C-alpha cells in the first residue's frame, strides 16, 4: 500500500481531524523511515504505517485505539540492524579484549595499566589466539563479528554454531597449534583453546540458554557442555564467557545465578558479559496501572500458547516468563514482548508479526 493511502486509512481509523493529521504525520514518517519500515517480518509490500492502521482497526473504540497508538509512540523500543551492528562491533574490543589483557598482564608479571606492553607480549598474543568464539544462534551475527575483528582474530577461531562436527573440530585445533607454533609458544603441538566465548544477540529471561530440568540442565549453554569438546578444550582449565549483545536486567540476574550454580556443579569457570543492558524500568507488570493493560487483557488469544511457552511458567499476555517487554528487534519480535504486539491468529492481528522457531503442527 502506498504511504498516502496508508496514512488516510490510519486517519480514518483514529478519526483524526486535519489538525491531528498535520501533527502526527511527521512523527509517523520519522518513525517509519528511521527504523520501523525495516522490520523484516512484515509481509511483502507491507510497511509500518499500513501495519499500524490495520492493527489499530481491531480495537473496538476510538479510546482503545488512542491508548494503543500512544503506547507505540511513547513506549515501544525498536532495535535496528544498525544498532545491533554497533553492539557487535563493540563486543570484542570493549568487552572481551580487556578481559584477556588483564589475564595476560598477570601471566606476564606486568601492571594492567601498561596496556601497550601487555598487548605486545607473547602471553597476550597466545591468550587471544587461544580464544574460541561460538555463535549460539543466527543472532550472534558471526559474519559481522568477523569483519569487525579481522585485525585481531583469526577466521579459524570464530565459528557460527556451538555444535561442532568432529571434522571441523580437527581443523580448528590444527590451525590453533600452527598459529601458536609461529609465536614460538612452548608445547604448541599439544595446545588447546583456553577461553570460549558463547555469543548471541538478545536475552530477555535467560531461560532458553540455561535451566534446570528433572534430568539435569537444559538450554543452549547446557547443550554446548554436553557436546564432546575434549579435543578442543580442557573443561576445568578453560574460561567460559556467555556474551550477549543486549540483555534485560531480568536475564542478567537469572543467568549470573544459573551460571554460578553450573560452575559449582561441574567445576567450571563461567561468566556473563553483556554489551548493552535494558533497564527493568521498561518492563510492564500486570497491575501497575498502565492504560495498555486493558488491551493486553481484552485482546489476548490463548491459542498462541503451547508446550514451549509453558516453560516460561505463565501465559504469554506479558510475554514469555512475564518479561513484559515493549521491544522489537529488526529481524523478529521476541516472544518475551507483549503478545499484543506480535500475536497473529484468527482472533487478533499483530503490529509486528513474529516468526516462531516452534511452529505448531496442523
């Protein structure tokens, strides 16, 4: 739909006067052009203003539509591709490299503030090359991460998935040993990776990464440790970091506690690194009195719930695990966000339709 037609539809739905249209049009155009039109899960030809008009039209009264429209204008948080790429670019130089420099300084017997001297030391070069970066999902943007760090990191120490086939594992370890031999590192022929960075783009609850089940730990992090990686690392002598480009306070608190318990149970050394933290102040909680609560309750279809969403311990009105997020990612909407924003069924329409990893079988 062409923009002028979509704007007229929106004006009709909202019952705006000419003055209202003149006031709101620049705001909408800026929102759409700057970010929202880039949402990748819109249907072909769909843009933000049209999706907004159709979404608002499902609400029964003008008062409800005004509540929904005000919420989108004032509360919605959209993480664009450019923003995420910026966080990816910050991940190694601003967060991982300083950790390695501090460890290298101790190993080299240097003061941590002597950064240039530490960075030139064999201890740092060895530690940096012995660091293995693994993606926990496509969201890790491993291709972007590699391009940002070609000067510091080898292609053969950055891998897009955390489940490594035996053949690929042999390539990674042989390339590592060849690199360390070129640094004249003692025992390079038997060296293994000493640091593992498990990377992903976003976490709201942390539950999908690590959780305790009756039969033990489950989640992406647990699955990594269930792999046979003994030829790559010595589990109890390796530093493990879970690196997230963006995470909520709720996810950070949860993962720090779970990683501490996992470390204790399996005698590991696991830590969490977050590039950008989303404050808990953005979270919507049932009963807080926000006007949008009325619509969250009224326009909810429990059809979207399944055995996977039940792992969050609640329904999905306020998102998985009651995260209550008003957050949209450019490539998809997290199920931790309010269902009102992403749920699409015969009964409700989505503003930002979500593609789920777990599609229901017909």
